[in-house]
């Protein structure tokens, strides 16, 4: 009987694709792979499931869908049609082995665990890049951690560092006199961390940035008085969000990360 493997993701799907291929390599079996990535709406998912239904044979769906509604629809579909569904929370070689009725060619479960964690980190990095710097507010609903702060307060480096550990991170810039996305007020405030910094230090960082970009150093972007207003505005928003505020002036990325992890683990576990 023919075997079909489907990879479905609402990001670029790099992590779940790696997990799928590494897992299937452990079984001496041929299969046809179908890749569906950047799936954001219910209609697209429905169309994919209709295509899956048309194939005749054994079917395994590897997915990294963040939307709870999409996850539910996929799980119900797989249950109704006896399809094996695998994501980062349910990954198991034993499940695949039992479904296929064959044993993996290599029973090195320590290596398998490494593959799982590596793929999860890649998926988290994929998420962090997609939802970096307020590019897409939809990521707020599905993130483990949300970081907010003014420009050059180390939001992106911190996001990528946390993602390299396996956390899905969104970061949102707080811009003076600009509206804050309503989605920020709809998520658990315990997931949100606001970054602040000494205004003189921030001015130095911004001047260095302008120098690298060969832009005018007289820009308000690096003006101390303007920065003071920005930081005051950002702190006001952070208080409205009821989030934890971290002064990163003299802190390394690792120190800030440790503080965030120690707090977020109480929320997501």
C-alpha cells in the first residue's frame, strides 16, 4: 500500500519538515511527500485536507499549526479518517512504528531526541523571524513569549536567542505617538516582557546604528530628549499591559533570557 506523508505549517515549516524527514529516514519504506507551508486561513487548510482525502493509502500528517482552531480541525479530520497526526507535542517514533506496522531501522532513541529538540528550535526560530518587529500581529495569539520595547532595546537579538532554546517569540516595537496593536491586550500579560534602558546608553546605540547606516547623526532618532519621551511613553504602555519590565542597560542577552525563562515556565507549564 502506498504511503503519503504531508507536512502542513503556517510558517515556512523548516523545523517540522526536518523532523518529518529525519523520522521517516528511520523506516525502510518509500513514501510520497507533500509540502504545504504558510497556511493562514481556514479555507486553505480545508482545501489541503480535501486533497489529502483524495489520496489512497496510508497517510501521516506532520504539522506545526499554531492556530488552535486549525489544530482542532486537523485533529478531527485525522481521527475521522484514521490518519496519523504528528506535531512537536505528540512526536514519537513508537507512534509511527505502530501505525506503519514496522520497526525503525535504527533504535537510537537518544539520537531521535536530539532530532526532536533540534527541529523544535528551528521551528521556533522560523516563528521568531516571521513575527519579528511587529511584522504580523497574528503571531501574538500563538507565541510563548512577547517582547515589547523601543527601537534598539535588543528585542530582536533576545527573540532569536530565546527561539534558539525552543520558545516561540513575537516582538513588538513601541513607537512614540503610534497606536499599540489591540492584540497585545488580548493575550496573557504574564507572557509579555517590556524592555527599557538608560536614555544615554540608548542614544549611544542609536548613534552607532546611524553611523553604520551612513545616516544623519542629527536625526531625532538619536536625540536624548526625544528618547526620554519615547521611553516614558513605552513605560506607560507597559504598565497598561501589566507586564514585567526589565531594565537591560547593564544586562547581557543571556541574563535577560534567564529572567524571562524563569518567569514564563510558570505560565506555560
